[in-house]
C-alpha cells in the first residue's frame, strides 16, 4: 500500500495538522474518547477527523469507528468539509458529515476559533448483528461536544441574557453580571456568533456497508431493497412483508431491480459513443487478461501498438474469455441501430454496458454496485468502490500494482471531474 500512499491514491488530499494548539485540541478529543494523547507533533486528518498516523500509533484503525457503527468525529476546522473520508464502514458517512458542516457552518466557524468539536453520529443501534439492525437505521443524530464546553457556556450565557432582558431587577444582580462577563470571555458575543449547531438530525437513506461482506440498502416509496450475501444473518427473514431481498450473486435480479427503478442508463448511442465507455471497458479487460496470463510482466511504457500486438498474439485467450469480442459486437450494434437490445444479452454481461443514471440521487452507490460485477475494471473500482479496489490491489503482482498506479495517476488524478463527467456523466 506504500506505493498508493506515495502517489496520493490512498490517504490523499488530507489536511496536515501541525500547529501546536490544534494538536492539543485533537488530543483533548482523543482523551475524551478514552485514548491516550498522541505523541505526534503533526499528522493528517480527513473530513471526520480520522488520521492514518494516529490510527497507526494507537494500533487501532477503527479508533473513530468502534463496532462499525455510531461513527465518531473530531472537528478542528471548517476546512475539513472539503476533505474526503478515507476510513468508514458506511458509504454515506461522507455525505452525512458534509450535510452537518453545511447546515451548521456558522456555529462550526465560530466554535472552532476557540475549541474542538467532537462526538458521535448516533444511530438507533449500537452493534450491527443482523440485517434488521441495518434496516432500523432510518436517521442519525450528531451528538456534539466541545473540549472547553463552549456550547454549554454559550447556552448558559443566552439564558442569563434573556433573564437580564425579561426581569426588571436582574441588572442589580452583580454575581449574575460577573458570570456573564466570564462567559463572554470564552464565547464572545453570542448575539453575533451562533455557537450551537442548529441541525443535528439527518435522514439515513440509501447506503452500502461493509458488514456481512458488503450489503446495499436502497429505499423507495413503498419498499426497501437489500442486496447482499444470502448467508448474512437475517437475510430474507427480517421484515419480509416490507423488504425485497436480492442475492448479490444473482446478476439478473440485480439488473432487473436497477432497471425497473430507473437507476441505470441503458446503452444508447446518445451517451455511449461520446463517452468512450465501451473503449475504456475494453482497455481494462485487456490489461486484466495480460495480468492473468503474465502477472510478472513489466507494463511500464507500453503503448497502443504493443497492446494491439499482444491482442493478435493471444486471440484464442481473448476469444475464450469473450468480453473483448462482446464489447466490439455491442459497439457495432449501437453504431448501426443506436441502441442495444439488453434483454437478449446474457445477464452476466449486462453490467459491462450500463452505468448509473447520472441525475439519480443514488448514482454513486449504483456505480459502486455495478463495479462489483466488473471487478477487473480497476478505474471504476477506484472511483466508486475504494474498499473493493484496495482489497483487489493487495492480490496483484508488484508489476501490475505499479502499472495500475501509473494509469490512475495519468488518467483519473490528472482530471477527476473531467473523467467522471466523460465516462459516467457525473457533474460532481
């Protein structure tokens, strides 16, 4: 994984914390969670405050994610809102944190001038034991604390200020006035600064979780759909009257669900031809076949001519796999008729030629699910399914790891927004 770290492909774009007062505040939050203060003078953090260096020091990668639920957070600065989330067991942790930052910007801006915010994203369950526990999570509440108790002192000051306005003789209470002055030294002018987060409840909609080997939960008006391993505890037994269960191994049923709920974009010339989507899939399968046949081959500096030569030399292997010929046949059919009759396509190959409907709220989650059916497309795995990508990466040979890193650096990292827009139609 060191190669990924060196090239900003893991723990990239994190915020360096090296100012003594911020390190001190972080340590206060750590100690509030029951951990010893860090001995590090600098470390990096993500949107939630997770630090890979702190995790290594504590020898606990889940120090902010105990039991994989009720995620903890540490907020040192409003600028964390623009960072990624690099360690989580729920796919929507990043979005929930972003909504919290956005909804409480004034309070966070004011509080972090003087203090550190920390707490938990509290679900309705404390431990996930079966599918029912996941289905019980309808909303989350941010339980927010501050090391210097600024929020509580701001609330106390507001009560005293209200009393001063409402009670005619309150101004004669010298002890109360002195307390207000003490509090104001900590909180500042609460008439100008909001020091209490206003919105702490958020809906927990569609998500993926790493529990039970990976489970997807999609929420529609009349039903909830669970896609996962049938061996997961509670699968098909929890709320069968309300929940639709689909095995993640059943390509036909998964595709049918995504199609009938209008979550995918079927292959049509209108987006296929301009996106280069099928061409990208073709390049990915050829690289995968090279790695499978010759795992130790050095792939540095290979070009299209070399790839074309390899394709001709290994035609029997490529034809036996069938993916490359299938993609070429789809390109021809779309070029001639403008679309593909997906019902005549083998269910196992349908995910090769579709993408999430870009404007659907679940687009990122759907693209992650699609990537599970096309695991050799390391580009889509990296963009939408980093846990899956990192697991794949550790199984590859060193030459292929180096090749993948080089491709990601020269394609995705060079223009993330442009690539997501071109291949997947996503604006963000």
